[in-house]
């Protein structure tokens, strides 16, 4: 894809994450898994770790359906102080048990710099949530955590600001970053957030980092998730982050956007028909390397 000249210099000043002729793509290796090469990686699981039975049932089902990474929040950033805040370290222990039993890698959120060491002890991938994208002391602390970081786009952040946060993690010593489009706040209220799918080809063109899409938070509506997942696969996303639960209607958080395990399996079967259509983003436009530009 020929880069749009409007992007001249807008992104290239984040030199550690910007795409260059020498650095077209970053491939991240996690256990037997690679993210950022031609594989399409699906990360799935409940919004929050609730119990051993909930997590293990989910883990087995998503592994069977073809997912490679189990997600589940142990430290939950909730907008209301009265909502369930997560099981904390007990949740991390359950995630690690699920990994032992299924071989799935684990992604889970880290909310504060004080928790970086404990989360890194259990997680294969450290998730930075939308509310923390601008928590600069957390981003800096992740520079030395020794684990890849899944960096979610802030709900009011421009792509430039997402890449700025990625640059901070890279500058702090950690080049293994996966970007995640999870929807942004707009005036639209029919969906929970506005899933900005154009972010995928833009980010894949201007940055060498892998990009995944989270249609669960991106739409907030269960029936839209498989359709948006299909779209993400077709436009060249490196993977997905999906909320799934054995009994979604009883999920302690994000029930309305969570797939049942049967729906998840159906989505995975559907995706097999579409991942081959994804464009390749290995081309570097020389104009992207020019400093300066709009903004
Ligand atoms: C989550 O993944 O459950 C989550 C809280 O996501 P976000 O930070 O995108 O809201
Ligand atoms: Mn959630």
C-alpha cells in the first residue's frame, strides 16, 4: 500500500517504532508463538478472571477452537469504585494454572508500576489498558519488565499519541510492543466505542510493530464482534483480542460484549475463510522517512 503523503513526518519522529527500510516488521516470539509475521494470533478469554472453573472451562474451549493466547483480567480498571476490581494475585495464579493445563500463553493487564514485577512473574504478555496508555511511569516501568507489552489505544488518543506511548516503552528498553485498536470515544452512542478499523492499515504502514484489534471493547455489542473480527482479519490485523465466557450473560464485567464459547468457536471457523485476504505491509514509502510535516 502506498503511504499517504499526509503521514509525512507525523509518525517518523518516533524513531524506535516507525517503519524504516531497515526495519519493516517486528516479530515477537512468545513460547512457541510468533506475533507480527504471517500468523493470525487470537487472544481470547473472559474480561475478568472470576473462578477456577470459569477460567479453565474457557481456556480449554478457546484452545480447542484455535486461539493461542488466554486473556483475563486479574487487576481490573473499573470506572465505578463499586464494581468488581479483580482477584489480584489469586487471579494471576489461576491464569498460570490454565497455561500449565492448556499450553496457552497468558495476557493480562497491569495497572500500576508497583504491580509490574508480580504481573511479569505470571504473564507472557503485559496488557496496558486504554485508561493507562498515558500512565507514563507505568510505560517506563514496562521498559525493563522482560515481557512483550500489549499497548491498547487510549479511548481519546490519536494514533500519533499511541505511537508516542509505544516509543516511551521502547526507549525505556523494551522493543517488544503489540499495538491494539480497541475503539475510541466519539459522538456515536449506538456502539460502546467507535472501532477505528482504518487505524490498522495506517499503523501497519507507518510502524513496524504488530497491530491487533479488540472488537469486543470496540463495539460493546456481542453480535457485532464476529463481523468486526472478520473485517479486522481482512484488512491485515495481526490478530484479535476477544472476550469469551462459558455463561456470558452471567459475566461479572462486560457481559453485553462477551461471546459464549459456542459463538467463539463459530467465529474462529468463519475467520479461516478470510485471513488469507489480508494485505502485506512490507513496503516502505521513502516519504515516510522525511522528518517534519503536518501537525
Ligand atoms: C479489557 O481488556 O478487559 C479492558 C479493560 O480493556 P480496555 O482497557 O480496552 O477497556
Ligand atoms: Mn473487558
